[in-house]
C-alpha cells in the first residue's frame, strides 16, 4: 500500500466526520474534494519564469548530423544535443510544401500557419496574429529579441511585428520602438532611413531606447530599454560569419549574456528569443566550414542560457529548434554535400530542457511549439 493510502481518514480520529457519514451527510465528500483540490494546486507545475527560445535558422537534420561529426573530431560539444528531451517538427506554410522564414517565424511565434512572405498576418491578409512575446509582455514578462542578422529580418521580426510582405523592412522596423520590448540585438537595420520618412533611430530615441554599438557601452547603459547593433561601417545586414570575426565583433554568446543581464535587471520574469540566423546563410552559400562555425557559435550561446538555467533550474525553460531546413544538406563518405541553395520542406529538430520540457518530445507541427508553451500559462 502506498504512503498516501496509509493516511486515509479514520473515524476514530475524525469522530465528527464519522457521525456525519452515518447520517448520510455530504460533508465527508466535500472534505475529500477540498483535500484533492488543495493537493493538486500544491503539486501542479508552475509555468516557467524564464524562457529561452533559440531558433537556428535553416538548421535541418543534415546540418545537425554534419555538425555533430565535426564537433567530435574537434573535441567540441554541442550542448543542446545533450538535452534530455528531443522532438521533430514539420515546417510547411499554409500555401506550399516549403516555407520561407516569415511563414515559419509566424508559426513559431504565434502558433498559426500563414502564407510564404507573410509575417504574423493570416492567409486571408486581414487578421493579425499575435506572437507569444506580446502576450507574455502583457502578463508582466520582460522581452528580449536577438539575432546574428538584421533585427528587421523575418525571424526576429516575427516576435514584434506584422506585415503582408516580409521585405517591407522599414515598416517592419518602425514597429520595434512601439513594441516596448526591453532588449534587442543584431547587425542593424536594412532600410532605417528611407527618403521622406522618419529615421528608425529617431523613433528609437523618442521611445527611450539606448542604442549601443559595443558590448561594453550596452552593458554600461542605465536605460531600461536597450538595443545593440554593429557600429557604422559594419554590415547592417549580418554579423560576420564566426570563422571571419575580428576581435571587436560581438558573438551570439556575448549577446545572450548581455540580454540576460538587461532582462534580469528588470526584476521580473522574461522571455528571450535568440536566433542563429547565419546558419541559414551558410547553407544558402553551401559553405560547410562557415556552417559549422555558426552552429558552434549557436551552441555557445545556448551554453550561456544553460549556465543561467543551472542557477534557476526550477524556473527556467530552454527550447531549441529551427524554422526550416536550408540547402538540402546531407552527409556522405567524402563530406557534406548540398542538394540546393534554397530551402527544403524537410523536418527539423526540437531540443528542450527545464520546466515542462517533456511536453516538447514527439513528432508534431511547428505551430505546436508555441502552443505547448502557451498551455503552461493557460492560454
């Protein structure tokens, strides 16, 4: 007999209850029901206080296989592949077999399918979809969005903006200052100051964002809303590939650490989306060496989140996934080969660790990733 069964209500200990039972009263049943409800509420898993959502753009299973092989040869460890929970997801959009990053970002952020090139807008081109980042913001969470490409690119934009067309960069970027999210980081903006339009940097200043161009200056900022971009003269579309970085170029791990510092300083729970955007670009360019460099940098950023998790293991959830596969990357005896320089419809992986991580195991659609997260909060 279990320990719980050894602690049943005893008539000798609860004489009043026994009398009520003999008289056919409902009191014992109500008492038992109250006990069950209280017991359930005390043991029910609380939703995560800190959520890290890592998205490896274009990071399919072929790229993963290749990266694991190279990591072992080099004595490296890809920390996410050691996570206790793994899953697989499909990635198709509403109108095709193969997704673009905008439709995939929409699915991963809002939990709904849309057409290619559309960003948080339903296929009817009318209904606006709400990303989980905005819902959690309303619930009191601090929000961070970071990437290794431009901040107005499809995946980061999927967490703060909506647009019929993903390449309407200026109008997407205009929605960033209005979001009120506390931390952004990336290469910069593709079209920050079109002719006869207010500069994005003017809008950022008007909305009390501190814009920094180095880790040191961003770390020193006292503002509650911060944005880190590359200094003038650097490419605003992307950070350099990891294998080509100079000493003064910031890494995704440094960005992640900075974001944690800024979000933790708010003294509130937080949600932090971090994209390894250049995994996709390396696959588009069919560059195996650059691909591994980006996967390794992605892993090092996840290691920063893992160090945070170890300090808050009962309050933290780390999710690692991809928006789609790029390049048709496949491992052969003579190395990695690419079947295309575009996207494919292949499935991609999910890795999870922390609060309710077991929910992410299995085989399911990409819309389910955010739905599984939302269910933890009851919405």
